[in-house]
C-alpha cells in the first residue's frame, strides 16, 4: 500500500490524547489535557439546548451566523476598544484549532518562512509544514520564559511570511507584555509580514498582567489575525467554536481555506456563544478570578508535595520543576510514572519543544473542580510520602 502524507506521518499521536488515554486506563486524576471538569455556565448551555430544539440546525453561512459575528465585534469594542466591521472582518470556525489551520493554510505559500516561538502548542508546526512553510524557531526557556529579542530579530528575513504568537501562552503561562508585543509588532512592520495571534486564553490573564491583543497595536490592524475560542471563554472546550478577526484582505484567503476544510460549524452552538459573549462584565471577571483561585489552590498543593512552581500569569496551566522530588529521568518518563504509579496525569513540557533538552518540567492543568485538585494533591502527597 502507498504511504500517507509524509509530513503528517512524521508526527506522533498528540500528547494530549496520549496522556488522557493513559489517565483513563489507570483511573488517574487527569491534570494533563486542559479541559474543565464542570459543565460551563448553565444559561449558555440552556441557550444551546433551546436553539437545538427550536430549529437552528441547518448550514449557516460559511462565515458564521450574523448574531455571533456581531457579538464578536461588540466584545472586541467592549474589552479592547477595537472597531471591527463584523460583515467583512469576522469569521466563525470549528474551534481555535481550525482557525489556526485555516489561517496558516490560507496565508502560507510553499517556501515561506514562519516564525514559531517554543514552547509551542502542538497543532502549529504540523500545519505550517503541511502548508509548505519553513519553520524558524525562537526559544523561551524555563523558568523565566524571557523573550530573546536579539534572536527573534535575527529570525526575521525577507522571506518571513508570518509569526505565530500565543498570548497568554500555553504551556508556559506567560502573558506577553505590551512592550514585548510592541517589539514583535515593530519586526512585523519592518519585514512587512503577518502575525497570527492565538488568543484563546484572552480572559485568563491573571494578577496584574493584562491581555493585550496584538491587533490593537499601531501598524498591526491590517496584518494581524486574531484567534479566539469559545471553549476557553465559557469553559466548554468540546463545543469547538473558534472566531477569527482580521482585515478584509487578510481574512479573504483564510476564508478560502476554511470553506474547503469545514465550511461551517454547528449553528445552535454559535447562537449560544453569541448569547454568552453578550453577558455582562461580571461574568468575564468572575471567570478570571475563579481560574486564578484554582491556580493558587493547585500551586500551593503542588508546592506542599515538593514541586518547584514556575510563576503562572495566565492560561489553564502551571509548569513545575520536578527535580526537587529527586526524580532524575526525563519529563516524558516522569509524567508516565506519575500517571501509572501516583494516579495523577500531567503533560511533559518537552512535548512543546522540537528538541528534548528541556527535560525536567511537567505541566499540570488547574481548570478543574476543587475536589478534583484536592484528590490529585492527596494522591501525590501519599505517593511522595508527604501525607
Ligand atoms: N491554541 C491553544 C494555545 C490551545 O491551548 C488550544 C487548546 N485548547 C487551542 C488553540 C485550540 O482551541 P480549540 O479547542 O477551540 O480548538
Ligand atoms: N489545549 C489543550 C491543552 O493544551 C488540549 C487540546 C487538545 O487536546 N487538542 O491541554
């Protein structure tokens, strides 16, 4: 039999699937894959049920239902003062994942250079390479995750088509500062390239680290693709409703990819998300505060077990250094060991790097119920003799 596509065949099964499967097999508490174990805001779910029952069930426009596209524009105005024409500058996708895929496939020409910042979310590189792009990597290193500005500037060239920026950033929980984003914006303008900005965790920037959408910076309005995910805004990750905002000339080629990949996404869920985006400020502030307190809960538990905690400014994730526990194997082995022997699943941070020299860090998700976090900490304390 002939082989499948060689680029995609070169990648293994995604780490999230691998660790969740292992967690299930061993009845482990799953702090690996980032999904909440609650059921999201009741009124948003009820809205979805109503729309499902009341006939919002046929193909909508490939750009998404007008109510959701209007809600995306109103949300951008409310939170960031960003003026958007919903009819020419928004598009609904099947999750942030499809938004990323359509943006990359829609913009990249074979041979184009694409700047990726490690540690990088797992869907970026396969799609860049499948699109014929040539990845140029810039690395952030634990525990500080500082942006190496000189290396970043050196990675840009005349052949750079785009840079992919993720803020707040998975897995390292870094929220890029305005100053860092201005530096990136300056390079994009100098080299006349696009920026695809994965902002799925926009409402999960904690403490005094505000989320700044790259598209709002001077000179970026016409060259930035802003990506959102309703899954993260409403703690309903299985809904897979993504949203793209970009200037018309940038959105047009992206829509060409979208129309042949998924064409559209369930209209009933889109309508419920439109309702949800209209919720008052208290909802969004409540989400942020709630996740921040879960972060603190998990961080103090993991610290009591003996992990070193790397500061977390946003997202669903805490990165830990497990060397203080006396484990000297790789992070992949540690996470497997933790799942099968201690009954708690985590994700190895090396899965987000293209080389395996970052070997001592494990990522834990805190987007879980208090009792789930308590049970995980109980198991870890028992296992590591801290009970
Ligand atoms: N980008 C990042 C950084 C993510 O962590 C995720 C995972 N949730 C996604 C994109 C994908 O979002 P969605 O579930 O909406 O496809
Ligand atoms: N974004 C989630 C994480 O980082 C996983 C999403 C997925 O499994 N594709 O854990």
